[in-house]
C-alpha cells in the first residue's frame, strides 16, 4: 500500500512546528543573534544617507525635513515594521499653530511592534530627526546631532522585527518614535505626550537617543563610554536593570557626571525624554557629550566613530529587550 505523501508531509510539518517552542520569557542570550544584525556597515549606510545634503539640514517644517520623514517611513516599511493603529502613513501631524512662530507644520514619524503578552504596555524608543537646516549655501547636516540617534532607532527596530519573525517577539509593545522640532524646544515630544497614540499611563519607559556617534574631550583616552542621564530619577529598578544589562553585554564605561542634580549643563532638561519624565514615565537619555562640531556645519558623517556607535546601539537594544520582556512592569519610586 503506497503512503499518502500529502498526509506524511503534514505530519512532519506538525512535528517540526511543535518542536519549536519560543521561550515564555526571552532571555538576554536569546537576544544575541538579533543584536548582531546591528552592524557597522548598515549604520554607516544610514548615517551617510541621512546626514547628506539631500535633506538640506532637516529644518522643522521645511522641504528637507519632509523628505527625511519620508525616508524614515520607507525604511520601516522595507523592514516590515508597521505603523501603529493602522496609521498607514506613519506620520503624527503637528499643526503650525502648536510650533514656534513662523515654523511650518511638521510631523513625528512613528513605527510599532505589538507585544505578544502585554500589548497594552508601551516601551518608547525615541530620537529627534530634525536639525538646524541651512544658512544660504551652508548646510547643517547634523550627523551626530541627531542622525546617530535616528540610525540607532532604525537598526533597533529592524532587530526587534527580525526577532519577531523568528518567534522571539517582545512581550510588551515597542513604539519607535522619530521626533521633530526638538531643536526649536522639544516640541515634537511635547505634542506626543499631549496627544499620545496610546494612553499615557500605559507608557512604561522612554529610552531617548540623542548624539551617540562621537567621543568628547573627556574620553579621548578611554572612548569606550556612554553618558547616561536620568535612569535613576524616577525608577531605581530601571537604573539597576540598565547597569546589569551593560555588565552582562557590552560592558561600556557608563558615565553619570551629567546626571547630577546641580549639573550646570542641565542636559536632563534639554532633550525629548524630559517631556516623558514630566509625566512620570521613567527615562534613560543616551548621550556622547558635546564636541567642537556641535551645532556647526562641520558635524559630518565621516567624523562618526562607527565601531563605537555600533556598540552603543547594541547596548540600547539589549536594554530595550530586557524592559520589553521582563515579567513585571518597571516600578516607579515612591
């Protein structure tokens, strides 16, 4: 009697599928192959494209910023990272009336991976994508500020999406938030927290990435560092998770000098995470410090330390992985 080949095929497929059972709680070890998809080559390709003259300095509301928003949308679509709430255009519009005088309407760019167990809880990974525009023939391309953070989000989103395809999707939802109008005064994040896509109380943490591609003068002898600001301001658990994640993965030198309450630079108040912190959402601000090209037309992509950028982005991915997949939501301090 000849076997039914179709029947045998379905039996073998059933055995194969039942043999693969993704873990109930993905571990940091499970994250390693996806962290390795964050590569120097891909970061460099994104950086050279996004900080090119093509986007005319990405000034809020202007033609270059609009083209940059479209670039981000197309990149997420290509990698299969969807827009939230069936918002197919990936844009959160901001009217000119909300922005400083004489600033044209603009938009945040949003992409989303829904959580498999606690989809209502949202981890936000943010970076502003606007910059200073141009002054006549001089274009401020803003490679470190903040093409570096923008490239980080694109690579982290791709890594999470690949994990999801392989059966290791995040337990909590992850919102990838590209913010406009930061340079004008944090208006993109202010608009988002006043008009959130999901209830603000469901936002568990904000990881904000702003300038992570360079080395400042204080670390020329030890460039394997990253400034962290705000991790312990609202949640000791977040700070401890961040520290432990770093120790077991990249083991960068985490510098907290700008986290002091009386830091004269007041960096804690100067990037988009602050609008989340004001709403009692725990945050970490990742930062490389200022350098001689800060807010100058000489902040260009060939000056980025790409090997170091890769390490920093991988650390942020691992931290996001642990937050998204931990059993309990991070606790706020009293």
